[in-house]
C-alpha cells in the first residue's frame, strides 16, 4: 500500500518542468525501498557560499538578494500554480548553478512529507498521532503554522524564502534574528539594504500567513514597483 501511494503521489513531481528546478527523471525500487532520481546540478549551495563569505567577514549584498528573489519567486509561482508547496526552502536547498550562475531550487520538502504519509498509511492509531505531529522544514526558516501544525501554504514558502534572504544579507542565523517573545524579526540593523527591499522581506516574514503576500507573483510585482520608484 505504501509503494502504491508513493508512486501515485510522486507522479505530481513529473509535472514539474522549469529551468530552475532539476527534472525528476525516474522512480525505481531496490531492496524494498523506492527511490526518486533527479538531474544533478553542478555548483555550491547558498549555505556554502555564505560560509565562504563569513570567513572573510562578508555577506550577500542588496543587489544579489534582489537577483535571487527575481529568479526564485517566479519558480514558486510556477510550483504553486501546480498545487505544489516546496516546504523546505533554506540556503542549503538553493544551488548557484555553475554553468549559468543562476539559483536552482532543490530538495523538495514535499517528498519528505510524502514519506511521512506513507508511514502513516501503515501505522496504528497510536503511531498516526506521532506521525501527524511530524513537520517538514528547517527550524528558523519554516513559519509557525508549518512547525506547529504541519500545514504549509504558498505564503509559507514566501516566509522561508525571506528568512533565507535575511540570513544571506546578515550572515546571522534565524535564532539570532528572530525575537520569539515579540514574534518578529530584528534584522535590518545587521544588513545594508534598501528600505524598499526591506519592506518586501518584512511583509513576507509576517507571523500571520494572511499578512504576507497572497502569492509569489504579488511579491515579485511589489519588488519591481519599488525598484522602479
């Protein structure tokens, strides 16, 4: 039953055809396990790039983050249009592709979520309670609704992308930037960033999902308007 569920649910990944997402090429089974095969992407992750810069006392610039958002926000708009929420956006899961120096989104959290659901399909009632509490995403990058309930929306991806952006801008981890008593991010003083970009990022980082942009395309349009003003 788990295998059938995996094959059926994983089929949605084969719908993805975007130049900044590695293609899902095949599914195979070996020794009782089912595997997904994706294209290999040559290049460092943004986590690796940040680590290199941190050693030199540097971080990412305003213009670099604008470029990142201009590339990744349309990717999210495309995915959300297919009904797919990535769920695990973080510096570790974006690669700066070597051949064209463009950011590529990898390691879909939806695959990890699928694995939990497969386990749930064969679990007892007691086990199911534990599985349902399991969340996909990285601490500090995933919004509260995803961490607390496991629910993820398109705006959840926007939050994670903005969290990634402020980490790259400041060179500091989310735990050092997020005030868990006030439930807000205090990052502006640690970065040289234009007020317009800061406003876009803060909106994406709103604690309440309804206070964020409703869609990736809306965030992209707002950024373009600010850049032209």
